[in-house]
């Protein structure tokens, strides 16, 4: 890594960590985030599902606003002129997804949003969470999307109270995956 890029990375990480430490749980900042969420909600017709709404977060920095909107179910794209800040936002988003996947009583809507990330670690964590609502079509969708990942099939096999159609599919296809079974 050239010196300039290394310096920019160091400054971005220092800025990101400092910014996050200052604003986290700072009541005026938290209030501002809630105002942004309310503004976006008012801007979307009530009949439109949050997941169908794409929000662009310009100058997203380390992604605090993007992350808060994503928690509400919006599809968010964050951009920033400092690529290292976007990298920090992506790392934070991944860690945040993992934390959400572990929550008790996770709704099917949130589980669906987590699965859309196609992050195998998040999906394995979600499958290990027996209190998460994972409807049968979502479980089949996971197998369809990540059919070449035996660790996903293993995590799903370990899940308690698996629907019969999913259990049968796993038994029939084994670790080969759904697409491989169709091609055979």
C-alpha cells in the first residue's frame, strides 16, 4: 500500500472510531437519527413496504444513518468520497447483521432482510437462532441462493423444528446442493 493510501486509511479509521465513540448514545444525535427515519417514512407512500424503498445516503461516512434506516427495513446504499470510511461502514454493517441475527424473537421480515445480504456467516447465525421466525419459503430461498455452501445445509440441518419439505429436500439433496441436484 503506497504511503498516501496508508495515511488516508489511518486517518479514516481514526476519524471513524472517534466519530462513532462521540455520537453513540448521544441524545441529540440519536434524536437526529429518529428525525431522519421519520422523514424517510413520511416520504414513502404507506402502502409501500420499506424493503421496496431504496434510500441513497450521500456522504455516508461510517454508515450510522444508513445502518439506522436499514434497521427499519429500507434498502440503503451509502456512498462517500473517502473509500476507507465506506469500508468501515461495510465492516460495521456485517458485525451489526450478526448481532441482529442472534436476537431472540426475530421477525420473519427482519430475517428476510438479513438473508438478502447473502452473507454466509450471518445466515448460519440466523439458522442457529431457534427463536427466529424463518418461514418455509425463506428456508427454501436460502437453499436456492446458497446451494453450493455445504455449511449452510449443515446449519439448516441442525435447526430444530425444520418444516418437513425442507427436511426432505436436505435429505434428498445432501451436501450437493439444490442446483447440483437439478443438474444431475
